[in-house]
C-alpha cells in the first residue's frame, strides 16, 4: 500500500521543524546533555548554548537577552505575564483583554473572574478589528494589565498594538501582547512597540513544541509563575530544556535572515489559493479579509456546509486544514472569534482556516483547488440550498 502524500495547510496550528533546527539541537540530546546550571565544564558548555540561544531569540524581537525568559509554551508565557501583573500590584484586580484572544487567555480570564478579579472583554467589529478608544475608556485606577494579541490565530487580523501600548503607557498600566502567531510573518521590534510583556512559541516558527518565551521589559517588576530553582535569572523554575532552547534560537536566526523573501512568496500563494476557491465555489465568505492581516492566513466560510465535514473529506485527500484553533479541536461550539465578529452560527460552523508557511508549495495549493470544489459540491448535495451571493467579504 502506497503512502499517502501530506498537503499541509495548517501552519497556524504548528509548523514543520526546519532541518537546520534539528541539526542544531541534536548534539544537546546526544553529546552535550549536561545540566546548564552545573558548575563543571561539561554543564557549562550547555549553559553557553542556552546563552547563545537567548541572544538569537532576543535579536528576533530587538530585545536585550536579559529581557528573555524561556518558558514551556505560549500559554505559559501568557498566563505568567498576567499573573505577574496581578501579584506585583496587590491592590489592582482589574484586567482588560479582548473577546477574540486565544483560548489560553480566554480561559485564564474566566478563571480570574472566579477568583474575584474583574475582567473587561473588549468587543470587535465585523472585520474582526477592535476600537482602541474602548480600551482607553475601560482603563481604571485598579487596572493591573491590558492584554491584546498582536495577530489573531484564526483570521490573521493584526491589531494596533503600538497604539494600545501608548495608551497604557500614558495611563501607567502594564501592557502584554500575545505575539505567538507572528514570528516569521511580521517584523517584531519590542522597542518600537514599547510593550511590557510579549509572548512567543517556538513551534509556530519551525522549531519543536515545548518551548516558549516571555519578553519582560527591563524595569518591569516580574513575579515568577513557575517556582523552584534559580533558573532563568530566578524568574522561572525548572531545569532548562537545552535542546529546545537551542532549536528556538536557530529558528529565530533563520527567520530574521529570510523574513521579507518568504513573506512575498507566501502572500502571493495565499492570494492565489483564496481567489481560486472563491472563483470556483459559490457562497464563500472571506472572514477578516480587511488589511492588515497575516500574509499566510485565510479564513473562509462555506454556506450550507459544516466545516468538520469539509475537513474530514479534505483529510481523505491528504489535505491538512482546520476549523479554527487547534487548541479547541473537538469542540462542537462555533468559533468564539467568528461569533464575536457577528457571523451567524451557520457561517461560523462552516468556516475553514487555511494557513501557509515557507515550506508551502504550489503543488499543495493546486491539490486543494482541485479537490475543494468537488468536496463542497458533494456536501451541498445532501443539504437544502438557499440563495446565496457568489462571494462576499466580511470587512466592516
């Protein structure tokens, strides 16, 4: 039996680990496996590798290496930033975030509410964008932190983080941004953004799962979320994951060197993919299509179809896609992001996310464009049709 080809179009869920990254990390699994906190030479070699990786990740976002804390993932980084803001300011129990954050922030916010904190949830419009004036008006004397993602993981919508950071700074409130979806897709500069905290995750950048980063601006008080030893300058307990830290550093180094070249090609491929679907299938809605948005991300709703059925049939053709965040796969509820944008439950349940990377090929897109029309036609053949426009965009 021949092995089925894989056409991977779900890079916002995770990415292929780059061969150069695997090569860089392997010695720290097989040869240089010492504890980087040890005082002897064998351990110190691992410690030097961690320091070098920290410098490379810092360069990715134009930070000082001492502002970089390695974590286990983006979720931990998000939780740690918000937790620190609250614990370092005992009299402040108010948090501001948006209704379209990743589930890591949504669920953490809901947990904080159960613990007696007050959370203000900022809405978005039909384009998936927020009104920064609402954040300005929501800030109070007891606001501990504002947390807004840099780019949405489902729609690719990019938020005005620099403007929000300026509002927070003027009001003396800490600001955190979840930038997990952006490395390799946007040029990141924490000095220009002037954020207090920023979260990253390596597996969105062609490095392994299980390693993340929290940037903490110099001068900002930070209370550890994970306590134990004195690792990460006393800011995050636990023996360092040396191989994965080295991998993150290598991936960051590669991303810095090839950002513009990759983006232009990925954007052109994404646009061709979208237009090919829209021109061949009636009743397609493009969600969050208004710029600015990530160059690799497309979110499309198919009328009279359920996304889960589309994904099942795509999977049979070797095509990997999703109906939203991989962290909520299996949920029968419509996407909280799309419903917050005002989509009907039917359109939200019919939404498919397609996301590309530097490894995405014309062959993969061509295969999708060949299979998607017949899949949608097959599914609609068992569902009563309703009159729909050939194509519409939810932008405003």
